């Protein structure tokens, strides 16, 4: 699969990242290479195999519904954020 | 042209687990901002999600209640988008393999399909100030069950009936507080129209941000009107596009929310931090046992207690009301009087004060005492109403209220006869007229005796004794 300018622009928009003009060609090529690499997987014949999301044969571990919280964690994360007020994070106005 | 309305609803129910879906932080409401957080729900690098078993149990209970299949294997996926209340930049949800599929509930005799119900983590909250926004992540990671109906609903009335039924069910099986004001029961509506008789689905518009039954109805009605108008004006193709619209309850209108649909590309993919969820036989069996549902209760009220279909439906509409009623019956109040005194007298007074049954100043045992006093004729029905009014304002027992208001019904023949004698001697001229044939004066005498007793005499007794006295 080839990443063209149009697709790269869409990816920029979705990822909220800006690719510098002089970097575009390089990035396009790198992304195309990654996709081509992954396409190797299509060589495998998976017909008749059940859908699997993981290579492991176990299932998710479930946790009991018991509260465990350290109130200082939230506080210190807030205080380490670029901008905060009282105990809330502050971000540019959204709406 | 005649149109048919096609509505599908997505309901987000906040599960009442003690902790979040993927970490052990509490889900409690109204706490100091960001105090119920940890590396997992703050999405710090390296923190991993671990599924709360209780959320799985509640999803099984819900699936059972809506006649659905429970998927023994389900899976979580990432839904990617950017918003400040979503610290990881993705929501963990179930896209490809939801835990619950293919159910239905009955609404006024019609089966309304439930396509799926899946577990997902809620986002945090943004508080908008004049030129910045504050972010509180206490809610981030709270378990939600998103319940998606089929596009089976044909009017806003039916949509509301469906929602009320769903609301009642999740309260009955106790998987959510389902409080609309606090946001633990939220609804998005997908609305489209089509010419009557047409079977294809036309462009649907999604309406978000509606937090009461009344507003949902209004939002749907507005949107249907807007789409029909666009059709009739020949601008349907231009004005009705697949988009998300926000309902503004102040202006009573919906308006376009997202300009660019590009951002709605969620790029779902399997959550690499979680394995499949497997529900074993024992878990499935344990949590498929659910309490009696509203329809079953209504049915039982009719067959066992002889309630009318209407009364049975009203009382079973909410678990709190049904419990209140059953507590009254269990403590010995008569069925007939319990129905009337609960649904007409108490609910009438609560509605007037905008109080839900859960905030009733009169408990089920108190109302039961009142009904029993009426059952055994200690007080008259009329006196009962005065006592109920008094009890709405004063926290005393029924006996104390009867005493205080002097409303004990007089059943004692001699006491009533004494009042009758007084009334008759005071109105000897009227007694004369009565005896000469003006029999309609009988009502006047009854009224006078009742008045003399300040309403406390048993009216039946008064009638009887007066009749024999005057004959």
C-alpha cells in the first residue's frame, strides 16, 4: 500500500501532528515500508481458523470490585501538569 | 405525503460498581476534582487496565433481563479520538465482539429489538470557564453499558415508553442508579424519516446531549419536523445529512455539532492491553438469575392481588414504588385501600411537591398504619386525607396524628345518638317538615350531625341511627 499526499494529510489531521514540508517525502516512504512489511502476514493462509486477537490461549484476568486509591497520586499529577487551578487540569477553552 | 418516523436509541447506563472498569479507583460522585484517579485512569505510560469482574456480572444480568444472548467470549477495542477529558486519546470499548447481543424488550405489546449492549469506560468531565476549560478525571474509567436499540421505534411517544421501560429494568436488577440528572442514564437518539410504506432507511441524524425524558421527546419531535419540512421543501438532500446534532433545551432546537465528519474516524482496533473476556458456566449461571422484572411483577399484582391492569402497571413502573406497595400489603393493609392511598393520595401529594417516592416524608409502614386505620374504621376516609396532609408536614405517628387532630371516628352508637338528639332538638321545625313529607331534608340532618361530630362520626352509622330515629 502506498501512502500518498492525501492520505498523509488525513493522518496528520487524525493524529493532530504536523509533518514539516521537507519531511513529507521521507515520512511517506517510511509509512509505506511499514505497511508493506505488515502485508507479509497476508501470505499466511488463515482460512478456516477462528478469529483470534491474541496469540495466547488464556483470557483476561478479572479483578474483584474492591476500592484502592491513593489520593496523593491525582494531586501530584495535577501539580505536575503544565497548567492547573485548584485540583483541576486547565486546558484551552473547548467550546 | 405521509411519513413514517424511524428512531433508534443509544442509552449509556453507568453501572453501580464500587470501582472503575479498569482500575480500583472509586466511582463515587461529587468528590474533589481528580482525587479518584490513579496511573491507569490518568493514562500514564506503562499503566495497564484490569477488568472489574462486577461489571461483567452486571452486563450478564442485563443481557438476561432483555432476552439477549450473552457472548461467552467478548473483546475490548480502542476507539481513537482526541478530547481533553480522555487522557489516553482512546476509549476502551467493545466494538467487534460486545458482551450482549440480540435481545428485545416489550413496549406496549410491541417487541423493540436491542441490537447489542457493550461495556466501555466513561470519559472525564470538562468544566467550561469564560476563556479556558477545566478537566476533572474522577469519572474517567467509570463503567458504562451502552445499550443500542434497533431502529424499531416509530414515534417520540414510543421512544419515551422504551426508555422508561429500560430505566425501570436497570433499576429492578440494580445495575445502575440510572439518575438522569447526575448523568448515570444518558440517551442519544438516531432519527430519520421515510415515506410511509417505504422500507429502506434514509439518512439518520444523531442527537446528543439530552438529559431528561421530556427533552428527549422534544428533541425528537423537533428533528422529525425539521426533516419533514426539508423533504417537503425539496431540500432534503442538502439539509438532512448524516451528522451529530446537539439539542438546545433553552431554544428547543437541534443544531449541527461537528463541522467536519473527518474527525469521526475512530480507527477501532483490538485493545492490545487486554485479552478476550471469557464467561465460564458457573458465572453465567449465577448471574443469569435475576430478580422479578416490572412486567412479571405487574402480572403477579393482577393475578395474585386482583389489581387492575392500569394500577398494576403504575405501581410496578418503578422498583421503589413496587417495594413500597408490597411492604404495605405485607404489614397487613388491605389491597384495595393500599392501591388508592398510595397511587392517588400519596403520589398526588408527592407530585405536587415534586418529590420522588424515595424522598417521601411518609414511609411505607406509616402509610400502611393509616390505611389500616381506615380499613378498621378507626378513622373515616375524609379524616384520612386530613391526617395525610398533616403527616406530610409533621413527623409523628399515625395514632398521634389522629389524636392530635381529634379525628378518631366515632362508631359508638350512644355517642352518635347523643349528637342526633342535639341536632334534632335544635331543628324541631325541620323535623316537623320532614315528618310531613319533605324527605329530602334527611341529607340536611346527616350533614348537621357530621358537622357536630367535626367529621369524626361514622357516616354509615349516622345514616342508620338517624333513619330509625326519624321513622
